[in-house]
C-alpha cells in the first residue's frame, strides 16, 4: 500500500440569491500540505442555477469559479495571492464570504494522490 497523507477539502457552493440561502455544489477545493498541493475543480450545472434563480448571471458565476481555480494555480492568475504558498491560498479561499460562490465547511481525509482525490470528489459530490 502506498503512503497516504492527510488532505483537506471544502465544497464550493453557488448561492444565486444570498438572501434566500439556497445553494448547490459547483466545485471542490483540495489542499494537501505534504504535497504542497492546492487545487479547485469546478462544474457549473446551468439547469440548477436557473432553477434557483432564472435571472442568474451564469457568465459571472463561471468567472467566479475560474477565479478560484486561478488562485489555486498560483502565478499571475492568483492576483495578490501569487506569492503565497499553497496553504495560505487554501485558507484564503475557505474564508467565509457572502458572495454567489461560497466555500462550505472543511473536511479531512487521507490520500496517496491529491490530484486524483480532487477529481474523485468532483465526481462524487458535484457532478
């Protein structure tokens, strides 16, 4: 059996109308300190979005999800977080906020491959 390391993850929720509190999962953030790994995998279900708010800005929601992916990736796409390590970028992304894209609670697990774990969680919890 290969070595497994602790990882943390949080779901990314879309809350089209913050005042109503209705939401659905549209992505997952995964962080593994042992691998200096942080990534976001996203999938926006337009049908769910329109069911909760027929006037929702799908383009804007996609842009917000892409921005989270950019922060995870680091570099220029991360903006002010570009120089931060993976852990600081993850902690910044999981901070509570009242926006259309919000992080859920953080959960933990064990994994030998955090990249594969991100894909597995996306398939299991989002798609």
